[in-house]
C-alpha cells in the first residue's frame, strides 16, 4: 500500500472507528484535514474492508469514486489531484476520474511543496514531472524502492550510477555524483557528504565548507530534539574510537534496555572523543575536553560530561551549568522532547528551563520518564507528576502512579486503587483492590476479587463477574472484533464488548497473542490442545499433546509422544508416528530453488516428505540433518505452554497476589 507522504504541508489522517455501509457495500472511511485544502470538506476516502481497493465519498455519503477500480488513492491535494494506483501502474486523477497524469509509471510520489514537481519511477529509473504530466527532470537517476523528493530550498539528493549527488529543480548539478552518501544536516542548512568513510560539509550552493576528515557526525532526532531557531548551531562530531567494542556494547541487552544514563556509562569504555565544530569545520570545543557529549538542542544548549560528571554548555562552548551533576538529560518520549533539563545530584533533582534557570519544583528525590511526563518521588517515596514544561501537575500524595497513554493515571493510596486525571481529578474513587490496563481500557478488581470494565461515560461495560479479563490481539486490527479473554470459575473463554459469550467459558486456557500465529486461538482442555477460531468454531480438535504454529498451511502436532502433520482443514498429511519432525517451509520464498519439505525421523531413519506427505528421500545422513536442523533440536521438546503462546488461564488475583496483598 502506498503510504501518505508528509511534505511541507502537514497532513492528518483520521481513520473512523466503525465500518460504514452504502448500498450494502462495507468500507472504512478516512477523513483528511490540511491547513490549506478545502477538498477534505467535500470528500473523504474510503477503503474496502481488506484495503484491496479505494474510493471516495462526498459529504452526503454518496460514493463518487467506487471501490474496485483503484488499488490505492491518496487524499486529494490542494490543487485537486489524486495520486492513484490502477493495476500495477500509478498516475494522477481528479475527483471526476479524469486522468491528469497517465498510468504509465511503476511508482509515483506526491508533489513537493518547494518546487511543485512529483517524482516518478519507470523501469527502475527516476525523474520528475509537473502537474501537466510533462517530464521536467529526465528519468536518468537510479530508483530506490521508494521515490526521492525535492525539499526546501528546492534541492534533491539523488543516486546516479551508484553514486550520490544533488540537483536543483532545473536538473543543474549542485554536488557532483561521486559520493558514497549524502544527507541533510540535522539543522537542514547544509549537506553532509561521505566518501571513503570520511566526511565533509557542503553548502546548498555546492560550496565545500570543510575538508574530508576521519570523524563521524553525531545526529540528534530531527523530529523533536532541535530548537526552532536551529540554524548555525555547532555540529557534534566524534572520533571513531573502538568500533568493534562499540558495536558489541550496542548489541548488548543491558545497553538496549538501559536508560540514557546507563548507555552513556557503558559507551565510556569505547574511548570515543567528542568535539563541536561549526559548519566551516572550525572547532568550537576541541577533542578531548568531554568524554560524553550530546547534540545541541533546547535553548541552543548541549549536555556534556567528563569522567561521568555532567553539565551544560552554550553554543560558544561556554559552561553554563558546571560539571558537578551525576546526570543531566533532556527527557523525551519518541519525538516529543521536554522543554526542560533535569539534573541529578545525590538525592536532589533540579529542573532547569532552556536558559538554565531553576524551575522551583521542590522535594524531588527521584523520577521516571514515562509517556511524556516525569513520575516523581519525594524522600518518603510518595509519587507525583511533573510535565515536560516543568509544572508539577500531581502533588506527592500517592503510593503508586501508572500513566495511561491519554486518559489519566492508575493511582494507589494506602491499600486501595483509583483512577485520576492528569490534573489530579478523581475519575474512579479509591475503592478497588487493583486496576490494570489492557489495550481497550482499564480492568478494575473490586473488593471481592472480581473484575469488570467501565465505558467512557463511567457505566459498567463488563460486569464484575469474572476472575480476570485479558485482551485479544485481533482487537488491534478489526473494529468488529473487540473481544476479551475472560476467566470464570477457573475456566477460560471469550466475550465481546457487550458481554456476549463468543467462545464458551469451558477451556483450561486460551492463547491471547502468538507471534506469527494463526487467525485462531490455541486452546487447552483436559491437558490436550487444539485450535479454535475467533468465532468459537473448532479448527483442530482438542486432542493433541502439542499444536504448532501453522507454516504454509501445515500444522505440526504430537499425540502419544509421536509427531505428525495435518492441514488447516485437519486433513492428515503425516500420521503421528515420528520421533522428530521439522517443517522446513520458508516464511519467504526468494527463489524457485527453495524447496519446502517435512523432515521426519521414522524409527531411527531420517526422511524427507513433500507438503502433500509424499516421500521425497529416504535414509538421509545424520550429518546432513544435524548441519541444517541441529539448532531446532536444541530448543528441546516443543510445548504450547511456552511464553510465545501467551496462554491465558489464571485469575488476575493469582498473578498479582504479591502486589495487592
């Protein structure tokens, strides 16, 4: 599916939560809004349930471009043009389906705001066309798997004969096509070019600003790290240091799961050296002064450290916060960066604004950066909240605070839980033994240990008659299937959001989510396993000791300690008579030589079968088997009780006993 491209004009796409009907045709509705476009007031995109085709409706709900014609339609742009895919080709139409740019291209992009040209790809070559469909930039550039655009000030980074260069909107070469890589600087006011692992900076006019040097430019996040006045900020560079050790550290699980403070500490082992230069290559801060340094950001300031002691410098390299803190950071949540610095010294946390003025929030002994706010604790371990502007929005009065993404916080006072807003207003009183979060809402545990759910208006949606409620993974993708796994009297089933039973509550366990798993639940009953559809139909009878994840429509099963294979329709492919069985069915087929086969050990003899169960080869050498499949056998005997199967079966009170008692 063609993704919507965000260029100079910000485009917001809102997907309706329901499925609309028009003349008994079901479709999703997509409403779009832009700052300069009035077409979105008149028309909305629609998509078939499986997103295989797209169309448009007008504001009265009448279909004006019907489904079934176009594989994809972009929103209408500010000049009434619609990027469309028809068959395997792409072009542009208007709302009356007049062809504005012919369907002759393999890939087409939207028009750039800076030069009003659209990129097109044909036969693996890219060029650019105007709104009349005329080729303005010849199709002479190497095509990526995606189109490449012009950006302000009307320049495009392209590839030609495997080398990178830059052109302007009349195809004049600004930077010759001789570099390994070219990218925009974080501040978008010059280019960074790479050749033979050395870097240099070029102006937008193609002037070489610095000689190539053997160091790396360290970039921040262009989505939120930089200040609005980001031009002419110093550039952070680093020596290459011990690259092998650096790679090992960055692949370490402790590093990947660690906080910024932990990551900084681990990277000190690499002996990297940092410096700041201007875009002409002059040193603002020389190498060797700091062992840790961050790109410039808030207030045109940068966080630096020497031997693990932190401070802040300004754009001229002057120390504006002395090197005397154990840690300094600018908190962030994805592209949402805080407008504050947070500095830690002993048991005292100081919050500073962009001018390094202290924001008077007192008593913070520790904090956790969570979902765009700081959950803070005082010396008595009472919790509160400070937002990314440095305001304390919730005072130190809770024993537990857990933030949901939008609505508010799960809070604990004494032994009881309640739910509060971001401004400390009580939504649900502190009458509950526990509250926990699932994707579709909050589950409340009452004082009798029963769980239930409320709707957005505070009315009971799921009554307090269950021992646990869990999500189902297909809640994410299909608005018709908002269903929950529930536990009642030790048995498991599913219900919909109106508390109607879908899968009877008679099973010992049901899977909630299985990576690469089938469109069904793994189910356990009386110690045996099977597969049940989302609607409660038995797919694979519950009679096996093990049911594997389907691969190419084939399912590995075990009965009486022996393995076999069945189809999705439960047709026997191999009987349950083999000591070992491997489904060697590639997830992706890259060429015709990749053969799908079933590898089975039959009374000490290895055999290959095709996917229909027909014998391909007999008496396979042990060495060949071990070479190809030894890693699978080392996993041990497969079980549906493994973590990957997420079998839901316990009362939430059992799982959380240590927390609630």
